[in-house]
C-alpha cells in the first residue's frame, strides 16, 4: 500500500541580507535595506528601485 506524503521543502539557496545579490523572478537585484515588512532592492545599474514583500510580491518604487 502506498501512502501520500508531503514533499519536504528544500532549504533557501539565496541569502537575503543587505548588500547581497538575489534573483526575483527573472530580475537580478541587490538588497539595499531591510524594512519591517520586506526589502528594498535596486537593479544592477542602480537606476530602478523595487520593494519586495513576502506573499505580496515585487513592486517598482
């Protein structure tokens, strides 16, 4: 008899700390600050700013 088991989740491979480079979707962004609810990020050229909030997503600021 086969039982359905919940698959185990793999550990995070990205480090979400200020100064680190992370990938959000197809964008590679650098973390500039940690807020009380998420992170502030910039693109490689620092020309565009973003705000990432878990369960809400990425928003251009």
